[in-house]
C-alpha cells in the first residue's frame, strides 16, 4: 500500500499541475481519465504478455497524451510537462503491473485477473477523485 | 507490287510535305551496295538497320565508295557541316524506323519513315547545317531494345563538344578559384547554415502539417501506388512481351526511373514515403492499416536483425547486380514482374521473421540504398526544429512511439539525426512527437554533407554506393543512348525477343550470349567496384601528399572525399533522366491507357512515339553535368575543411580531387556530345 500511495501521490500532484489546475468543475470521469487510460493500457499489455519495461514507459506517453487531449491540445511546448507526466505515468504503470503480478501470485484470483483488476481500478479511482476534490477545495480557499 | 506502289506514294507524299525526298523500292542487299545512285554532290551513306542498331555499310562520295567489311562497320557517322547526305537504308531483319533528331519529320503517322525488310528506302538529300552530335533513332517498335536502338551522327566541326569541354575546365577552375577564397560553410556562394522551416510557411505550412500528422496520410499516399504496382505485376506477367508497349516497362523503367532522380533532388526520400513494397509486411506486423496498435502487439517472430546487415552493402551490390541485367530488366516485362514479386515478398518475410521495422528498406532494397545515399544532396529534409529540446526530452516518443505515432520504423533517432541516408520520410516522428519539434526543412544542397563525410570512419558501404552509382550513370548513358551496339548486345545476351510469363523460355541465352554477358559484367563491375575506386584512392593519396597532412590517413580521406559523389552522381543521373523521359515520354503515357499493350485506349492517352526536341538534349544535360561538377568540388573543399581544419591544406587537397572530378566530367561530356 505504501507503493500505491506514493505512486498516486506523484500522479495527482503532476496531473494537478498540468491538468486539474487548468480546468474547473471536472466530472469524476474526466478527472480520473488520465489515470484510467494508463491502467487500462497496462492491464491489456500485461494480459498480452508484452514487455513490462517497455510498456510501462509507453504508459508515460499515454498519460501525457491523455492530459494533452483533455486540455484541448495536440502538442505541448513545455519539455518539463512532457518529462514529468512521462515519469509519473511510467511509475504508475510499473506499480500496477507489479500489483497485478502480486495478486496473481497470492492466488487471490485463480480464475483470471478481471475481478482483481476491477477492484484495483475502483480503489485507485476513488483515491484520485478524493485527491482531486481535496486539492480543488484547497485551491479555492 | 501493290505494297511497292503504296511505299512510293507515301514516299512522294512525305517528300511533298517535308521537302526531304524519300524513295523506296524492293531490291536485294547485293543490288543495294553494287548499284550506287547518282545524287550529284550529295554523299550516299548505306545504312543497314538491325535489331538493335544501325551499321554504316558503305559511304559513296562521287565516284569513290568505301565499303566496310562485315563486323567492322562504324557505328558513328561523321559528316562535315553543309554536307548533303542521301541515306540508302535497308533492314537486315524486321521493320524499323528511321529518325534523325532535328532533321527528319515527326515520327508520327504517315510522316514516319519506315524501313521494311527487303526494300531500300532513300532518305534525303539532307543538308547537315547544324554542327554537333545528333542521334539516329529507330521510330518503329522493332523488339525489346527498340527504345535504345540509336546511332550517332557527328556534324563537324563539333563546336558544342569543344565548348562543353572548355566549359568543364572553366567551371572546375572557377569553383576552385571560389574555394581558394576560403568560403566558410557555404556551397557555391549560398550559406549552409540557413534553412526554411516548411511547416511554418504561411498557408502551405499548416495544411501540410495537418495532412502529415493525420494518421491516414501515409496510407492515402501509398494506395494509388499500390494499385499501380498491381498493374505492374499483371502487365509484367501477362501483358505484351514487347517492353515499350507494356505498362511494367514503360511506367517503371521510363517514368519512375527518371522521376525518382528529380524526387531525390527536390523531395529527398519522397519516393520511400509512397512506396508500397513494405506496406503488406508493415500492415500485418502492426495488425493495422494506418492506426496505432493498442496494445502494442506485433505479428512477428521478432528475431534480431543481423548486425552485419545494418549497412548499405546489400543495397549497393543488388543495385549493381540489377544493373548487370539491366538490358533485360528494362525491356522484358516478365523480368520486371519477377523482380517486383520478389521485392514484395522479401519485406513481407523480413517483417514477420525479424523485428518488425523497415529492415528491408534500410538494408536490402536496391532503390532505397541509392535514394538514401543521394538524398543527402537533396534540398529537403526531415529534422528537429531544436535539437536541445530533443536532448532534454526524456520520453523520446520518436523512438518509442506514442498513442499518435509509431516509434521510428527506420530505427533512427529522428530528434537528433542530421543525415537523410536512413530517414525514410514516413513522418511517424511528426505524429509521435508531443513537443511539435519535428519539421520539414528546405535547405541548400549539401548542407550536412561535410559533417557526414568527416565522421565516416568505416563507411565503405556508402563509399562504394557512390562509386557504383557514379560509374553506372556513365554506363547507362553509354548503353542506352550510346551508338555502340556491341555493348548493348553483350548486356542483352544477344536475345532479340521480348517476354512475358508465357514466353519466358525465349530468354534462354546461347553459350555465346552468356560468354558475352560475362565479359560485359566483368567490365561494368570491374570499373564500378575496382577501377574507379582505385583511381579515387590514388587521387586521395596524392591529395594527402599535396596537402602535407600527416594526421589523417589516406583511407579516411578516401572515404570522406567519396561523399563528393553524392551530388555529382545525382546530377549525372538527372542528365540521364532527361534522355530517358524527353525521348520516350509517349510510352508511359500510352501505357496508362493500354497497360497490357493489347491495343486499348482507356483514358484516351494513346500517343505515337514522338520525342520532344531530342536535338536539344545535350544542351539540357550539359548544365546538369557542370552543376554536378561544381557541387562536387565545393563539397570536397567543405569536407577537407571539416577534416583538416586548415584552409590552405583543404584547398590543396581539393585541387587534386578537383582534377579527378573534372576528368570524370570530361568522360561524360564525351559520351553526350563528343
């Protein structure tokens, strides 16, 4: 759980900086979409047996492009934005991959990963949404 | 008898229309030579047309007649300015045509002078009043090598030849004089530091950017070409066996072969952008036609591409190999069909077996190698706007890929590259870069050449690509548009038939044909692989000695200086492309309406062969040669300056290499005008 909170902490801080702070009144779906895009991809990539390292790195780009698209941009002129979102997305994807591995090894889900994945997804979504609300309330005060 | 009357009527008609009398009557070859006619002060030249050349059998001047024995007939006719010549022409085999650039009428319809077997056709008297070298061509399709059935007529004094020789020396001298003034990073007076960001040009830039960043752009550009390739295959296997009547030959080896040289100069690797050869493999490997796959799973065994193939050797040698059978390849549809089938199958195989990238394009494709090599002399390039941005940017989507674009399939780092050699212009980097840092640049020829050449430590493959391309430009001009029948015949293995899949057996060569072909292959490969490189090495050694430079090996100078052939070779090929397209433009245009050569006229673009002012060809080719020479000398200086870091030494080395480039230019001058 320590790894999860750290990964989510970094993620929310980055997407707050480059996404949430630029948009007002986001719906839950829109607020958590960048993270969900990463989760969805890494789940599929793992299921297909692709290489963890390379796909986790690719998730860094998925996070960036998700943010770009949600902020109505095709490109960014900020190298820092690209670098930060890439690192955060990569770490998150890597963490999720390990989590899914662990769940499988613990034999919590002998018939397939879907229920565990759903559980993980809902837990992370809730945490991110809560974080969004906290950060937004903090910034409004 | 009736055909005799017809010939006489058409001859009289022609004479009436053009003022050049043409008479025809049936006689034996013996009568032809032994019964010379009196044409007053006009000389009579006895010409025998045959597949695929013209032999001057005898020349009668007044009462004096010189008869050339069989086998030693001259291929070149020399006349004095103002000479009046009557040609008495017969055919030794099939029906031929008789067309002299700038002298005989258009080669269309009834105006065409036709030489039927067993008949003598008298053409003339023609007064040769324009000094220079002109071509005598066959204007009636007579077999596979018909478009290249030519002979030379030199009207003396051949002033243009002397002017061109003097111009070659003058241009070389002026360029050397220019380099003696120590121009820093300039090419013929133009700065090499400046370029134009094409995607920032008003109106055009945004449209072009939007199109290229659209994922469907590549597919849209490939699709029409893919259809053309399908027609090439169908025509190659099942179309008319005579090359110039077949789409596969007319479109590929006349239109494409010429157009690709212009594409290289103005669009770098634009051909590779639209080439459909690797498309099937790429689509299967990606499991997508144009979108980005998600997840990134490939249909491929993913074996590692052999490191030993990560160079240009296979491309260079396969281009040479293809050139050794070029008289077959460019005239026999079935040979072209088979080559294309192979070129579609190999990339399919490489994508499925090896890592699914453009390994075939990078290392095997015979066209890609030379296109990539000469692209370094192009005015067009895909580059990053600001390299420091790419350096700071860690994700490197241009290599890894992103949700909007694949990582570079050509296995280069687009953000940092500064040469066109292995950039296939697929524009994936424009789509994948989130920083919008990739663009298209217009620049002066040779912008990056000196740097590329200076760091070429062991790039023997690229050096030999340069030698092969450079020497073959001269050979192609000589073989296809030169007057020497024997050289065409040796390369052609003496076979007079065209062939599609049904008649492929006709291409079985005789032992003598094979023997001659080996001699031809030995000459061509010998000059390209050993002869010219050896001379080049010798001059590099001399350049080192004269420059007084001991810190750099002759080998390094040899490798680096070979990059001067990048622009020089390209301009020689451009000169060759002019010969090809201006003379034979009617064949490809007709082929679009009649791809299989079955007499269709689908789009109404059927034309008879009618060259566009072929007599001005040398005047178009000469400037290209001279520009190529000047670029080669200036490039040599820039390379020497980059390597030696000293103007005086660089200039002395350039002086030596300049002599070699000038000598090579003179050879080309002799072929086109001498």
